[in-house]
C-alpha cells in the first residue's frame, strides 16, 4: 500500500475506557493498605490500518471486539488514548474543535439505529438543512432548500415529505434520511456503523444498494462496520477482521473468503452457514471471549486458538504481509506452522 | 396553520377533552387568571388608591351578613379596603411572583442542568454539589436571610418598592436545583442517543447541541415540573408574606392579606383571612390538578398505583 492512495490512516491507535467510577468505588485494600485502583476496558489495542481512496473497507468481528469504537475514534467522537489518525496525511486526532471543522465536512457517519439517530423533534427538512447551513454559511436559503430536495431525491425519499417528522417514516426510509444527512455536506469518507443491522431483511438489500450507488456516484470511501459476513462478501473491497480490540487480519475480499489465514478468521468464516451443507462442519473454538478488562498476555487469541504455542502466550504478534498479499498477526503463520 | 392542525389532532388535546378534572381546573384557572389580570377593569374599588379608602369602612362584614353593605360584596379589611378588589389585585401579585420565580428557576436550572449533564466530570460534580448545598437550605430560610439583609441595607421603603422583583429573585435562587436535577437526569439519558452523536460528527458546537438538540427532547419533564413549581412558588410567597417578609401591607398579595386578617380573626372578622385563604387554596389546587394531568399525558409510562 502506498501512502499517496491512503485517505485515512490509523496508526497504532489505542483506546482505553476508564470504568473505575467515583473515588469511593476506586478504593481497595490490598495487603492491609488502602490504594486506588483504576479499571479500564481495553477497547482498542494498537490498531493500524490504512483506508484507501474509493474502497469499501469492512470491519468485522463479534460483539464487543471494538469495531464501533474504532469507527467512532476515527471520527473523533472518542479521543484515542494513544496513536494517530490522519486524513490525507494530515493528523486530525489532536486538532481543536475549530481546526477540526473542515475535516468534519469530509468525514461523516451513518448510524445503526434509524430510530435513535434522527432527532425526533426536528422535521426532516430541519435535520437536513442544519449541517448544510452550518458548514456552508454562504449558501442562500433557497440554495440550501434546493440541495435538500436534490439529496432527498438521490436517496430515494420524496422531497415533498420534507416537512414530516422522523416518526412518520419507516425504518428503511429513516435510514435513507440518515444517509442523506451524511451526504448533505459532500463528504469523502463515511463510517457506516452497522447501518443495516436494525433493518428488515427485505429492506437491507435496498439500503446496501443505496450505499453502493452513492459510492459510485460521489466517489465515496466507506468504513463499513458490520457482523454480517454475507453482506461483507457482497460489498467490500477489503476486509479487516478484529478480535478483542486487535486487528487479526486485513485482506482483500477474495483472499479472505478464499483462503482465510489467521486462525480466528478461519473459525469465523467456517461458521457461515452454507445452503445444502449437512451437519456442522465448522471449526469450533473452545472457551469464551476473554474480558477486555483483563486482556490475556501475548496474542489475545491464544486462549482459544488451536495452534497455541509457548511464544503466543508471551509475545504480541505484529501484522505481517503473507505470500498471498493478506496481512495477518499470527506467530503460527509466521513460523509456517499452519 | 400547520401547528394548529397538529394541535387539533394531537393526543394532548384529545386527552384534555376527555378529562373533566383537567377541563374544570383549566376553566377555573383561566377564570382566576383573567380576573386577576383584569383587576383594574373589573374590580369595584382600587385598593392602591388611598384617597378612595375610608377608615370608617373598616371591618364591614360580607353583604349577606348583618351590617353588610351593598358596596362591599365580600366585606372590607381592617383598613377599609374592599376585600374582593384587594383579593383580585393580590392574586395578580401572587401569580406574577409565582410565574416569575418559576421562570427564574427554570432559566438558572436549565442552563446549569444542561451544562452538568452534557459536560459531565468535574463540571457536573461541582454543579451538583452546589445544588445539594442549595437544597439543604430551605426556601424560607434563604428568603428570611436575604430579605433581612436587604431591608437592613436599603431600608424598608426601598424594600416596599422592590418587593416583587426581590421575591422573584429569592424564590428563584432558592429553588433552581429542582430544575437543574431534572434537566441533568434527562440530558444524561438523551446525550447517549445517536442523534446527539450525529450532531457531534457534524461538528456542531456544544452549546448548539445542548439548546437545539438535547433541550427540546427534555421538555416534557421540564413542563411537568413547571406546573408544580408555579404552585410551589405561590405558596412560598404566601408563606413569606404571612411571616411579614413578603409583600408589604400597602400592596398586599394573598399571603399578606391572610396575615393581616389573622389579627382580627378572634374579634369576629373572619372574612379578612378566610376569603383570601380559600382563593389561595383554590388557585394552588387547580394548578396542581392541571400539573397532574400534564404529567399523565406527557409520561404515559408512569402508572398510578
């Protein structure tokens, strides 16, 4: 991957959430002496990722693996604990709110729950006009209204309905409006945080097509967060597999679905049910996902990995490029054991 | 036009029209408010105009009792003022102070509650501890303190002139934590919702997110609280006036009227205390009943056991 093509670069991002609570909750007695303990959830551990202009990068993983945290950290909703985020080679994670404004316009988000992501007290027109008149104060009122009508038509919602409130729309229509809100400021990069998970299956396809349609028409780049592997196969250019706040594997869609490398990716992909297959042929993992409060030392996957060796328990594996072009973080792969 | 249409078909109006208590309370409250603010037009006498008051008319009983006069329907007080007119003027003052003090509380409480809830962390801790401290003083104590200081510094004459704004200020300051806590609680619930995150991704400034996005969605608990607080402020004012720390006797509110009549109750002039008392109870009762109904409409999840 060359630097010139990368639109968003995530370098060594760590995000820890402090959940230790108030002063009294933090006091604990160890060995007869009172001490203050801090409890942190290690949501992201040293994640590095380049998002290339024009691609749809899917981020997959099970619940609680840090996919959404990654998306929100990229957009600056959460400040990273350490690490850098760059947009077109400009570091953006340390900017003030004012300096950040031009980048806010370039990076937008589509949310999971179409029932919570639209302000229930604002009409669709107000919802769509607000970002436009905020980011383009030079536009006249009629220009803003024209733009609202144009974008509404593009996402397939009749502009005549602009005066209605979000609760008057169905889930799919609301998600269209949510996409329209992101498109209002002419973004280049959109983080889609499980945009179809809350929708009916029949509507999911429509929204996916809309998302892909917008990509073609406006040259958008997406970071598509989901746990639906068949959707990933349908729309992505590349896929990032995450486990417990760590990036396991980053591969082209074909490579990942054809020959998954990392043991976790293999287990994940073997769990996709196939039509016509008999019995359970999927690779079974033992145990449970460890808590992100107490991460296992070494490779985070070693407690469940069938290929664990001594080194996996000690040393955190780095992301390495493999012969087929995929990148995976695994000692066993590096040593050629699997 | 559109708003009116929405209102016509709203559940709010529907439930109002199907609740006789709410309609009755609203009718009485509307009548009382109109009577109070129309006092200069409809009152038979002007109690503020000392030239029309004759001390010889003092303590005349209501018209249906022996010794009552046609001119004074509900009798007169110890200074010869017509009770009905004085009560109407007094109710106007009570209502102004009640609504004014509630507005004052709402402004302070909403601003601080939004800040505490949205910013969180230290700002939140500081403001909420301040609210705790404020709540640990009772309203009356704060008012007694401040009015004693005020009267000592500026003199009783200045106090008589500035009594209304002073009472609004005192009751407003003493009760703002009620609003701050209610607003904070609902901000904490709202700010986790995705539409607030969407506004943040948009880069909108915090103040705008708080006012335009979070506050409109926190309005229903604020509305419910407001009805309770208006009644509460009127009562606080009455209590202060009864203690002689509120409205002066030259410009009596309902509370100071009750107080002024209290000295004559054992000499048989019960009407000086009774009529303003009944009016005060009625006023607060209908406000509270309306508040109860508003709460039921806006919080359908709240069941009364």
